[in-house]
């Protein structure tokens, strides 16, 4: 099993960390996946460089296995991050568009009702990234944050994005690129230490499924930082489209609430379960971002799916 790290040459926040990563010892040239997609090998890591949009190259895990015979255990994409705040940031997030359906516009890749399995490293690497960024003087200038599940490309293996933001002046920052390269180097154990964030199904570990809130999921992130839980999908409010029924029409039944919110939760839940075999999924709701009827509908649906809801500290261990 190999780990794909994917970069694009048309994005300075992608090729910068990739180049810094390749400058570390142990790399050898690998085969070309397709015309224009070069690869490099170091232990179990395979770094791929292509020239297209990072969200445009679908099925790289499948294509790599077909070309080389090497099964892919996980995928890590390097990318730029944009935000209206323009604040410098280092971000980590799972990917998917679980709320979208046939006929919707997919401006950043993906496919209908789809979410990639979240890479189990997301939580441990978010915490490690904060440490490395602090040790290298990027904090407090840079914010280190999680983002909610969003965009493509389509991939079947557990996946995450590592991003540098939020404007052109920061995408090419060499110190930020070096921090991201060190995250890969240490996190994958290429420095000779233990790998960070490899899932062990033998333990009854808590996996957080975040539901509700804004794009930067602050209330979920506080728990992830402080309680050391594993991280599944993180669904912000825009991934939970809900149409309020006519007054008095809900009657406590979520069947009367329109929108693709149930699809989004179910797709994300199943993807999270597939990434954490043997784990226990615990849903955490950002209730302050929800109206009462929304919260009640989501709680009812999670109950139907036999998913416990609350904070990890209140969790009663019981395998799902």
C-alpha cells in the first residue's frame, strides 16, 4: 500500500510544499502516471506532480494502481486556500459535496451525493501542524484551522487537503511551504520517527462527525484540539440544505422537511465509517447555528441511524 501526495505546478501553494518535500532525502524518480504526471518515491510515499487544476484530476488512486500495481491507502492533496478575509492561514480538511445532486453545478469538482472517506490523519495532523507552525514562528501571523468538507476531486481512498492561504502573497511563502513539507515528512514517519495518525481499528476510539456551523467549524475544532478525538466529515450549514415546512407542518417528523440534508448526513456518515473501521462515530452538533426545527430534525435522523450525539467527554463507549 502506498500514500499519494498530489501537487499541481500551476499553484504556488501546491508546488511550493511539494518542492520543499522533494528536497528532503530519500527520493527516487518514479513512473509517469499519464502524459505530464511525474512521480517520485520515498518509502511508502509517492509524490505526483501534474499541470491541471488540483480539483480536476479525478480517480488518481485508481489510475495509479492500474498503472503500477500498487494499491493506494490514502491521498493527500496540496493546494492554495482563498478567503474573503485575506488572512494568512494553514488549513486541513476532508473533501466531498454530499449535498449536491444531478443537475447541480459542481464548480470545484466532485460528483452527486459523494464524499471521499476522510483521511484518519486529519485530526492528528491538524494538532501536529499547529505545533510545527508555532515552532517555526508562523503563529500568530498564520491561523491554523480546520475547514468543513467541500469540493473535489473524486477519489475513493481516504483523503485530505493541506492548504496555504489566503492570497497570492502568502501562497508562495517559502516558510509556509517548509512547514507543510515538515508536516508531511514527520507525519508520514519519513524522518525516522513513528507515523502520525495511522488508524488502529483495535481500539474503541471516538470519531467526531461534525454537523452544522460555519466553514471553519470553530465549535467542532475546539473539541478536536482539546480532546484529541479522530475527525470524520465536518458538515457546515451550507452542506445541510433544509426547507422549512409550512407552519405546524413539521409535527416533529423530519420527512416533512425538504432539501438534501438527510442525503448529506447519510453519505458523510457512511464515508466516515468506511475510513474508521471498528471506530465509534459520535456526532457533535453546532446547535447555536441551528433553528429549533432544524436541530430536532437532525437529532431524530441521527437517532434513526443509531448515532450518539454529544461531546466526547459525555460519550458512553459502545461500538457502532
